[in-house]
């Protein structure tokens, strides 16, 4: 048996004992627990000085202690399920996983490979990995076009079944596994998912060298966009948020101009910064109606506003603001194959340095009291709360 944090319904998450999943064909089993001196499921770790020694089926693996702690990041999606779900989590069997609640939470996580399927030859036991959580059928029109993020039946590990990051072990498809570079810790590896959302949103935008960019929202995705823009050499990044703490983060991560919509005329200030014409590209990671209205007016003629936010309520578009300035409004969702690799390589090279996003680390049995409640009561204080999954 193993421990797992599972969603049972609105306001009802539990640390349950469930069966350890088995690894089958085309799959990889990932261990999320750490620093256990006792052998568990033929996998054990001990600590010696600055090095972690791992054994699996009598094989020995060794890596620096500083990189040894698998982690899972709590997300706003997790919080919304807790507060008002089930929203995305299925109450009837999911079309791909065939599972429904109660389900294990967690779709931003890292871990150590402890077992591979007989036909998996390019993943080794002991590898430190980040898990790309998209579930897709591979057969619909979107999947055939390579758009796995737009699958007609899509889901997420940690939301739709197939286990999740808030468990001691998880079995995932081989395609979900991305090795973490030696220079990158596993707690930073757990940030790969939100950074990949940001990376992908920039990829599908028309951003080009010399463009001036507006970013709305200083949560994990907005801060990720700022970091990825900086890593790509954007020289004018304008950011907007109402939270003093988040504005500090925006500046730290590379925003050149930080505005407050309660104090600044966003449209006038953006036009002023951009030579009177407005921003070339905007990214909305806030999902607030007043922000959307301002952003459309702050974008130059024939500019583009990219919506990353998942809206809790229906939004209204002022169509004439689009039509009479030939502006473009496009949506983006999650990421595609390869985005995880780009982000991990950028972190390894130092062009992305996201570790300051981690504002708190808690244990599995603290998810509700020190995790979700902190995101509710201290939401302006935190960017990313990580959970160490330990037995």
C-alpha cells in the first residue's frame, strides 16, 4: 500500500492508503518518496554526506543530495477543485482513463524512475524526471495534427486519473517522461509544467525581435511568461497586477515596467512606454474582465492579445476594439510535445532561474491546512507551494 492525497468531493481531500500501481508495457513507474532508509517496493534511498545512494532491484544509483527531493506543486486548478469541484475532475468515467472521483491529485511533479516496462529501452532506473501530465487519445483530429493539448478527449494525470503527483508512486506513459539535467534540482524540476504553459503561449504568439510586450497577472503563469520572455531576449516587458508582493516578483523576474491597475491608467501608460502606439503582443494570465478590456485597448493596431487564463465566468469581448484596429485575440492551452525539454534546457543553461517562485514547502499531510488554506488566506504572499511526498 502507499499514501496518496485524493479528492473525494468539494472541500473533501483525504490522505488515503491505496494500492501501489503496477508498471506495464510502454509505461514508467516513478517514485515520489525520499530519504527512506527502509526498503519499500524494492526501492530504497539513504543519505551519505552530500550524496543520495539509491537502490532498485539491487542496482545502485547516485546523485547529489541537493537534487534528491521529489516535489509536487499545488496549483490554482487543484484549489478550484477543492473549493468548488468537481469541475474538471470526472464524476463519471473519463473517456480515456475510465476513472472517476475519488482520484489522486497532482499534475506538477518530479520524481525518480524506479521501474520501466519491458519495451521501454531509453529510460533508466534512477533517472530524475519531470512528468508531462497531458492525457490524450492520439487518434482525434487534433492529436493527428500533433496538437495533443487540444485532444477531443483530453485529461490530466492528477485530475483525470492514472494517479497523480501527490502519491508515493505513479505509473505514467513513456512519452510523459523528461529527464531532469544534473544541474537542476527536483524541486525546480517540479516547476517545469507551469513554465511550459508560459513557453508554449509565447511559441504560438507572433512575437518577434524588438516587440514590446504586456503581461497581465502575477501568478505562477504570468511570472512564467515574464521569465520566458526575458530568456528570449525581449527588451520591453510591461507587467500589471494589483498585489504589492506579486509586483515585486514581476520586477525580480525581469519586467521592465510594473503597473498597478488600481493606480495607473493601463492603456495610457502602455501607449506612453511603447512610443504612443501600444504593445505589439499581450498575454492575459489574469482572466479578469476589466483587465481584458484594458489590454485590448493597450495593444497596437494589428497587435495580438493571447489569452492563457482559464476563466471562471463567461467573458465579454468588445468586438469593435478588435475590428476597428484589426487586433487579434487568440487562445492557448497547456503545451505540446517538446515544450518540457525546451524549458528544462533553458533552466540548465541559466536563462531561466525560477527557484524564487517557490515560496513554501510542506508535507503530504499538510496539503489542506498549510497548502490550500495558505493559497486562500495568504494568496498575495505565495507563488508556488511545493509538497514533499514522503512516506
